[in-house]
C-alpha cells in the first residue's frame, strides 16, 4: 500500500498552540523508550516467547519490507526462463546516475522470441541511487526495484552485477509488479 502526504490538512486551534502537541510527541517517544527498555524482561524470565520490543536484531532477524520499498533494481525472468527485457535502452537513458550499461543483440532465433535482447546488462550498485526511474521508464515490465538491500561488498568492483546476477524469477517480484501496475496506472501511464 502506498502512502501519500495530505498537504491540505488544517490544524485545529489545539494543534496551533503547539505546546500540547510537543508534550504528546514526547509522551509517545518516552513510551517507546521504556517499552524497549523493559520489553526484554518477560522474555528473560521465560514468561513470554518473544521480546516485546520494536527493534530487531539484524542480521539474525529481518523484517519484511513493504512493496513500496526500493531495494536494488533487478531484471525479471519470465515463465519461459527469459528476461522480459528487449534492450530498448530506456532505463539506461532515464538513469540519473549512469550506472546501467546494456549491450543489445539481435535475435538469432535461439536466445529469445523477441527481436532484440540484452547480450550484456550491468548495473553498478556502487553508483545506483535507488531512485526507481529505470523501473518507471521500462515499457516491458522487465526491471523492478526489489526488496533486497544487502549488497555491501569489500571491493567496489564486485558491486557491478551482470545479467546473470541481476536475474530474478518474475514470481518472486509479484508484489512489486502489482504495486507498480497500480501506481503507474494511477498516474495514467
Ligand atoms: S534505481 Fe535509479 S540510479 Fe539505480 S539503476 Fe535505476 S535509474 Fe539508475
Ligand atoms: S529493462 Fe526495460 S527499459 Fe531497460 S532496456 Fe530492458 S526493456 Fe528497455
């Protein structure tokens, strides 16, 4: 579900006098602080199986990111095992960080059913700013912002992913696919 900021909200007189809202904010912050501080106790006493805290012990524990999350961009592989990409280059042109490189090839009748296909496709995650413009520009539902953000490396060169490393089965991108269809449909693309 996408979240939009409603900029037409009118403040009540109670909100406009400011101080009560500051105190309310401090109350909420303090409540979270003390809940986190004492939320371990039932777990350590054995009376609860889960810690009642808001933080997670990453990387041992992870959370599921919402479909709107923009992790590393990946290439969708369709049910026939081929990339949806037709090497049109629109994502490459839309990318403000110039981190996409595509080498197109013409179909020889073996690689793909479409006329063109990407012989090489690289994204340099060391340069990518995770803006999602590539996904927005793509006419083929071929590139998606995934929920994967674990791309730290010891060598910057290793952050340049090739076609094989970028490929993800479309079934794993179902949530994002539905999200983009709704989002771009809303903007009448
Ligand atoms: S997310 Fe933005 S910066 Fe990253 S590859 Fe796509 S267009 Fe380029
Ligand atoms: S990912 Fe999409 S926009 Fe980029 S080259 Fe392939 S089909 Fe074109």
